[in-house]
């Protein structure tokens, strides 16, 4: 589920040229609005079992996969939590103005593994179908986020309307 606002990107770009403080304030407010989603996602990533038995997690998910002796992708809960961030962009290359991402590779694998049937996917799907953390956190907070974002977007649109009226007069 995503919230789409037509014209927000172009409005923010115009405001950046004319009133950059409004754009900065919008992104600052948006990060505050998305904070409950980020906080819940951080709580949903499970701790790895110190005995490396991992409880409901598949055997070896916290073990380092080591091709050619170089360790890659061990799941560590603290790294998964640190990897969550809100990304803002007004670039033409970006699909969204606001995105919640996890930059930790192992957390991303845990989040979406299961597209192709294999032992890891089967074991992870026992914990919860994909996506397992980020979308679940958003869906749990969607109503609150969308209502607050509507207020914030309306404020930005009011600013641009006021600016347009001042230019016409």
C-alpha cells in the first residue's frame, strides 16, 4: 500500500527554488511522521540466538556465508536495526519522494527470501510470509501515517498557493 500525491514532487522542486525552508520543513516533518513505522520495524527484527540455534529462524541464518573465505550476509539483529532509514529524493530517477529502506543486505534477504522455493524460503515462511518486517510495520501504522501526511502535504500546497497569490497580486 502506498500513498500517492499527484504533483507533490514538482511542488517541492518549485518550493526549493523559491522557499527552500518549506521543503526542508516538509522532509523534517515527514521523517517524524514515519518514525512510528521505523520504530516498529526495528522491533520486528528478531534477535539472533546467542547459542546460534536461532529458535524459529532457519539453521545457519546467523552463520557467515563464506565464498572464497570472505564472510558475507550473516544476519545480526543490531545491524538490521541500524540499516533502517528514511530516504528522501526529488530525483527523476527515484520512484518516490519518501522511502523507508533497510541498507543491511542480510536483513533484506530475510525480508524478501522466498520468491523461489528453497529450504531458506520454506523456513522463513514459517515465521511469516514475505514481506516480513518493513511492510508489516507500515501496514500497522498506515492510517496514522496517511492522515498525518495528508495534513503535511496540505500545508505544502497551502504554502505554494499563498506564494502564487502573492505573485499574481
